[in-house]
């Protein structure tokens, strides 16, 4: 049996047949194969289409590598941003010492195992200890960590740790509820399963009453 994959779509590969590596090398392409490090993101996406037996030169796909590259740059722009810098710039001295809660923050991320989206809501609370942070900076921090290839568990912890380290509050709590397309589109294909992760530091970890208060705030009016 020849090496390669069943080919399903490209003009040059009739449905169902296997394409060998030597045939693959001979397939039409707009540019000479380059070494991987020299190839642009666009080149790599064009090559990805070819590897999946598509024809990157057909009308609908001609601009796809450029679009996908732009889309990936946007979806991963958190790598170039620093949550610490954002929080440091916007923190100021304040005597308010009760819970600050920002809930239902929409986020979109990409799972690092499948590069498929996971998305949902993030809820963040902290109890100031002499310092507060501009409220709009909390969703920005969520964006910075979600616009990367991520694990929901790690993202949850990174958000909590950034706030804990920079604001040094009496406590910080982060809860993330997310749908994972790698679960719903493929694999187990369970449409309504969502995953919840949490990170609780300081008072949220040590005081059950504080934790319960936070949880009741975020679950209030929740329709799921
Ligand atoms: Zn996944």
C-alpha cells in the first residue's frame, strides 16, 4: 500500500485514492518548497491545505492562507502583551476593602492540543489590600492570557496569579466556564458539555464564607 493519506478533495487527487509522497512533491504549487524556517505563516498554511489534499489555487482558497495567517496573528496576540504591565500601570492606592467582582467576561481562546477554539465566560474577584486596579483592566488581562494557545486550567491560574502578584490583594478568585470545540466537533461530540475551572488564592481559599459569597454572586441569574 502506498504511503500517504486518502485524498478527498483536490483536483489532482480523485476522491478516496491515496497520494504517495512522491506524487505529493510533484503537485502544482505557486512557490518552490522552502525550508520550514524560511517559510512565512502564509506559505505554511498554503502547504497545510495541500497536505490535507486541497488545491490552494482554486478560487475560494486563493486568499485563504493570508486570511488564516492574519486570523492566527490576532488570535495569538496575547504572546506579545504583558498582563503585569497592564496591571501595574492601572493600579492605585485605595482604602476600599470589600470584594470587587467582574463577572461574565467573554473570552475566546485556542486549545493547545488541537488548535481549536474554546470559549465562554470568565469571572474574576479580588479583595483589595490597599490597592485597586481599574475595572476595565480585568477583562484586558483575561484577553492577554486567552489570546494564546492555552489550556483552560493554566489560563485560569495565570489570570489569578497575575492579579495576586501585582495587586497583592487579600484574596483573588477566578472561575472559567468554557465550551471546547475539540470536544463538541470531534472526539466525544457532546454538544452541551462545558468545563469549569477555578483558582482561589488568599481569603477565597482560606475562608469558606468568602468563597461561597463569590460563588453565589457568579451563579446568581446564571441560566445554566
Ligand atoms: Zn483540545
